[in-house]
């Protein structure tokens, strides 16, 4: 069951939002509390209201009506699913059903000064829309774009090349930083055992370093010159970035005072709001926020591993909450070659709507490392920016919101505070029925009030309409297995951090067997009792759940360092849906028999995907696998010499390098085809999640740890103690047999 757009008020094909913006775990919602309870499937919404537009996507229409029309009771924005009543003079809200007046301007075109057909109004034809908000939607003048960089310049940061690479990337990205209204402000601080501020006044002949050594009582020297207009001080900013890589070249300082640096940055930005961008390569060691290396390999894979995933200090969360209230977001780029305590530091991003980027073992002398970081930082700085935002989700009467998942600060029971709207992040909202639904349609509307980087106050409104049903079978037949798997992943992250990873795995499996048991009890006969039965739309749910259980966020293993575990848990919590599914169930292709003739109209065409099993690996074969965060190229032992030459520019298999590489771009059709596939993946992943995946070459008889890493993504195979897919289905059959006999 899916709602037809023709049943919207204007019959527009754009009346219901695309699933990439918002989707529900049901495509037909149970209309009674009893039915929802009986099917065991959670009712939830996964929303990415400001996701990046991908090639071919329709741009979101932007309108500035005379008045933004909203329901007088529940404040829903008028949308394609309202109804006009009383000869069109009033409209009935599709969420609370109150009848409202239609304003007189609704049927008038101010440009032509002629009557207009209201059914062509964008508010009634499009489910995703941007309103330019009037004065009453502002509590202060629109915030400018503000970037304040806090750069670690201690020994690790300098030796790894992070500082020089970051300075070069920021310098090259200055033109792409949003600055259409020339109000964008930039500031830079460097930090080791002391804080180094920089006077960037446009009148100065060169940047002036101002050192603050007192970490007890941090103050701001020359506060009016630490944060400057990019358009006015461009030359002085470029001068500082051009020399910052050499300024600390011979340092032996291994200390770091990140806590005091962040307090200073907060003090500087809190009057106006903005973005603090932290580039950190050392564990903070001094004063507020000082941390200790607490990694203990004996705890990995045990119930006590959970202690390593808890924050070691409350300082960073408390600071993040203060930042959120002041419309300041924090983004963390972490590089430490040793333990970084991602579990603690990532709280900065979690509660301010920011992001955490992690580069373990980063070394800018490796071109692959420098390229990944530079691409991600450049895209991060240049992407569209939305400031001082709040997100509210409204649902039809009878539906109550019960829990929220994602990076934000919950300001009230249903208001999500987002100092900056992160286009990479998705949010999941759990719901329940508090009364039976009496209508044939349930609607959900997400609204984000924010300031665009141009200075305009805007409201992004996303409306989703879903039919309701009183039929249990329809509930199962309309379940969205992808939305359900992503919801269970986000809930499992919370369970891992509040309890144990083992409890999270158990909860995922329990929910799957609950759903399968409910379907089996209601829709199978006694002769089918030992069969594994699910409707077609849920056939892949057991495989997606198996992928979750084998994912490095939740896998039962003692080989994943706690920094990496904490990082991937944090990623699972914010992944947009399509990205999350690829990360749980990677994409896998054979490359040795691809058609290397020209692609259709210059488009990159991927070969058919393969099942995720090593049974597909042939000794003469070449295979590509991508997870969204990494790309692997598997080379079989008997790969033809011609392929070695065409793709790797090497005479034989033995000469092919392994590990992290940059694939050569050679002047032949095969090399161009494979490089085209890899570049296409990287382009989409960068747009979708600011991820520029490393490429790893894995040889059949090469490095054992690299081989195991690749093979761990073939989720249909057995790995360590985890089931293969056939064994997993057998286990589920056994569980269902118990349900039947019970």
C-alpha cells in the first residue's frame, strides 16, 4: 500500500516527499493501538530534511508568500494534504483536523495583479519546500557565518603533517566558504601547552601572535581582532595560513590544552554563534578537559568494554550544551597516532549537531592520507551552511512522539536544537499511538527554522502522507525494511553506550524474532510451522540484521580498538538512510569481465552487484567492494598479466602493491572504466556524508589483517563466532519452531 499523489489536494506528482528526505517504518500505518502492538514493528520516522542534493535531484522550491499559512491550533504549515471546505473559504488541517480561514491573498498573484489558480501554489503542489521567513520568525538579526579554527600544534600534530595539510586545505577553500553577503567571519587559534591567538586586523601588515600561558583564568587578548571579516582580512588570513605549517616546525612540546582553548573559543563566539572547528592530534593533557590514555586491550570484546565507550570526563558534554544554547556548533577532526579518547571528545559534536572525523595513524607524507583529509575538509568548509536552527516534527492526532535519535540537544519535549544544520546527519523519531486513528491518512511534517548563510531566515518544511490500515497483513506487507534496520541500528547505538554492546546485539535479535514470530503466528498454517516465512518486502531484513551484528560497531570481537568502536557507533547514530544501508550491506562487483566500451552518454554504469560471499571470488578475478567509508579492490592470485599491466601498470601479480593506494590513471579503456567507478563512488559519498573513502588493494595471498578486514564485509560468510547467512537463517528457523510449538 502506498498513497497515490493523485489523492493530494492538487494531484501533484511532488505532493509526497521523496524517501531520501523522510520515510516511515510503515507505508501503511496500523490504525489501532492493538494492531500496532500485535505486529511488533516499531512506528518511527527517519528524516534528513536538509540532505545534500545529488546529481539529478530536483532543487527545493523557495517561496516568499505574503503570509506563511499555518494551522491556528497545531501550527502545521499548509501542505498538499490539507482539504478545502465551505466552498474553498476554509481549509482543514491534515494533522489536527481543525478548520482554518483561507487568507484572501491565496487566490491572487501580486506580480500579474490577476486572480490565480490556488491549486498551482507551491505550498499545495510540493511536499518539500523552503519559505523565506518574515520578521516575526527572528528573535535577533540573522547570524553571520562564523568559522573559528582551533588547531593543535603539539609534537604529534606537526610531525604527522596535519597542521601543514590543514593550513593548505583551509587556504584553498577560502573561496568556497559561504560568504555571499560578505558578513562571514574567520578566526584561528593554535594550541599546545599554551594558547596562541592571532590578531588578524585588516590594517596590520602581518598576523600578530598573542600568547596566553595562564590556563587557569583564560582571557581573550584583543577580542575585536581575533574574529574578522573574511572579505576584509583575506590577505592577512592567507599570510597566517601560508606560514602556520612552519611556525612550530621544531617543536618538542607534547602537551595540549584543548579544554582551555575551547573555553576561550566559546567565550569569543557565544555573543554571535558560529562553528568551532577542532583539528586535534594529541590527547588533551592540561587543565580543564585533561584526559588520560585508558585503552585496555584486555577489556575489548568483554562486557567491561562498555566502560571504554563512556566519556571519561563530563567537561566536554557540559561545554557542548553551553555551546548549543549560544548557537555554537563544534566539529572535531581527530588524528592522533595513539589513543585519542573519541568516546569523550565526540560529545562535542554530538550535543551541538556537529560531526566527528577520525583519521587513525594519519601521516601526510602518505599522499593517500593527505588527499582524503584535504578532500573532506575542503568539502566540509564549502558545503551550504544553515545556522541557529530548531527542528520540530509534528504528526497526525493520535500519534505521539516518544524518542529522538541523532546529534542535537533536546531543548524541550519535541524541539531539537541545532546550532548548525548538518546536511550529512539523519534523525530518527520513535512514535506510538495514544489513540486509534479515525482517518484513512496519517501525516508527518518536519519543519526546520534556520538562518541561511546568505542571511535569510528560512523554514524548510517536509511533509509525508501515509495511508492507515486496519488489516494486520497490510501492516506487514507495507513495512519498510531499510527504515526499520536503520532505526534498530540507532537504538542499538544508544543501548551500547548506556549498557553493553552484548545487550544491544540481543535487543536487535529479539526485535527481529518478535516481528517474525508475530508474522508466523498470524499468517502460517501448521504445515508451514518450521518454514522461515516473511513477506517479500521483508525478505532482506534478516540479512540486514546479520550485517548489523557483524558490523564493527556491534561485532563480538576483541580486535576493534575502543577509539574505532566509539567512532563507528557515533557514525551509525547519524548516518542518513541510504548511506547506512550501504555501510551495513556493502556493494560488491566483479571487475574482470566488465564491459569497457563507452558508458551511456558519458554516465558511469556499474556492473551487476554480487552477493556478499567469498564463494563469488574467483582466482583470476578482480573485485570492488565499497562500504561508504572504504573501498576495497580484491586481486585474485591468478589475475591475468594483461590486467596487472592495464590497471596497475605492473608486469605481474607479485609487483602489485597492497594496502592504501592511489590507483594510477592510465591511458587505456580498462583503467579509465575502473577509475571512473571509484571516482563516482567518492563523488557521491562526499556529497552524501563528507566521506572520501580510501582505496585499499587486497591481494588473495597478501597481508593477513587486510584480507580479514575485506572478508569481514562479506556478511553472508562465517566470521569469528558469527553465523554465516545459511546458519543464521537456520538459527531463526529454530527460533520460529519454538514460537510455533509454544
